[in-house]
C-alpha cells in the first residue's frame, strides 16, 4: 500500500528537485561551497572535510623528481618496468 509520501508523482518530483540541488551545488566553486555552509550556520563537518580535501588536492602540485623520471624513461626505452627494491622473503 502506498502512502501519500510515496506516490509516484511525489517521488518523481523529489528526484527532480534533488537533481536541481545537486547541479546548483556542484556548479559552485569549492570556496563558495564553504561560504554557503557558513551562511547557513550548519556544522556539516564531514562535508567541510570533503571540500577541504578537494581544495588541498587541487592546490597541491605534483613535483617530478628528475632522477626518477630519467629512470622511468630509460626503463621505457628498454621495454621493462623500473627496478623494484628487493623484498625480504
């Protein structure tokens, strides 16, 4: 038996609203998302942590070590994988 909360039309409307909310939220920059949480006055610690990790990931540059890149290049030319450290058995 379906209740009023679970009528098909209501379920479809809620799904549409959820999609609209998600598009709006993902369209904001990470800093705007943080400020939106601040203006609402909500704690949202998990959401804030997720956004903070995304900001750090975005702002962190990957530094290529010249020695390692040269070794990889040589290994690629030889057609082999770079040598791994010996592991004790």
